[in-house]
């Protein structure tokens, strides 16, 4: 037997126990994360700035920022459902497991044709959402990976900045930079 097999034979019960322990404790991770986030706010005094309560979370502050985006509704040329539909399309494309060519050339052309207020409305409709760092089948097969990797909470712009790369990121940057939000 080689060294690896010997080590595996001796330590496999410990490894299995460790994995079971992590899987059992992973739901507690979110509780600890929220506890330490509110503790951090309290320690650094952010919880009481401008009348905010200590229960305000990072997500609450992001939602407030999204709500403050000013959109001139007179320049919106389409039905409100159009913008919410685009927000859902963007969410589906970014949440999926497909990492190349998430957006068709037709979708890119349509986004380019929108004015800055229409793009801002799509960002507002998207709001603030949480995205697991491990997507798709991998998060089902390996819950531990999803737990350890954590998640990212942010706006559509945050998602695009962290998730896209290469030509797609540059395309979206050139489209959404006219909003002043990129």
C-alpha cells in the first residue's frame, strides 16, 4: 500500500466525521454571519449613524441605495412590465450555470438602444439579490461547497462586475456606464 492509501485507511473516520459536522453546522453559519455583521456595525458605530438602527444590514443599506436611484419616468418609453421582464431576464442569465455568451447579440443590441433612465429602471427592478458563489448542480451535489463558498448580495451592477469577464463584461460596462451606476 502506498502512503496515501495508508493515511486514508487510518483517518477516513475522522474525515467523514468532519464532513458530517460541517454539513450539520452549515445552517448555523448564516446565523453566525448575521450575528457578527450586526456586532461589527455596533462596534464601529455604523448602527447609530444618521438614525439607523443596529438591525440595519448591508443588504438594507444596498436596498436603500437602489431606491435612491433617480429615474425620470417621462423618458421611459415602454410599459413598466417591460423593465421588470428585463430584470428577470438579467437575473436568469446571471444566476444560471452558463458562463459564456449569457446574452444574445439581439439582447445586447436591445440593451444598447435603451436610454440611461430605462437602464436605471432595469437596475431598480432587479433590486438587491443574493447569489450563491457555487451555482447549479454543484450546489445540489455538494452543499458543503455552497456553504463554504458563501454568497454575494448585490445589485445588478454588482452581479455583472463580479460575475462577467472578458468581452461580455466590457459590453455591459459600455452599456450601463451611461447610467453613472457602473
